[in-house]
């Protein structure tokens, strides 16, 4: 907690007043990441916007979220059923979008949708953390091009 307080620019007492322990702090971080990801999914309009536009909106939004909250939510999900339910709902929305992209001919039908989803997640993670100097719009262009041409039908 001392390291976290120092990184946040506050003293330990301030941190302990707000969070009873490390788990409470992590829970708050994961909730903040889930809140941010939910906003991105809403703003991308994954079910209404044309596939290529929705994909780009999602990417432009999720890259900054991944950079701002560079925590792996999977560990926390094992301990927090409510957060796990939220994350699963968000994941289902993105998986439905992948299916929509397949159904409309943007992605190949001969590739497992789970692979397509894993590839998209890996591309986002890679650009967010290994290429931090690439701004979100340019990163979204790179990912969308790689994703749609690598797994796409054209």
C-alpha cells in the first residue's frame, strides 16, 4: 500500500482512510476499469453502427482504457462475483459484435469466432502496452486493418 500511495502522490494514511486493505483498493480499480469499458461499448454502438465504424469506435475507446487501467481483471473476477458478472456481460457484447461481423461478411466464416475474439483482444493489449506512443486513432487504424485483412474476407 505504501508503494501505491507514493505512486498516487498521497500518503498512506489517506489511502487507508479510503480503502481498508489492498483487496478493497483492487476492487475499486477493477470497478473503475469495468465502468470505463462499459462506456466504450455503449459509445461504439456495436449493434447499430456499421461494423467497420463500430469496430473503430470500440478500438479508439478501449485503447486508452487499457492504458489507463493496466490491470488484468481475470484474477479479480475469481474473487468478486458481481464484477465477474459485469465482465462476462461486457465480453458477451463484444462476442456478439464479432458474430455480427461474421454474419455481415466482414470476417471469415471458416475461422473459429473464439480465435477472432482472442486475436482482437491480443491486438488491443499489444498496441496499448507495447506501443504507448501510438495515439488511439492511429492505433485503431492499425488494429482494424490488421484484424479485418488478417481475418477478414477481403
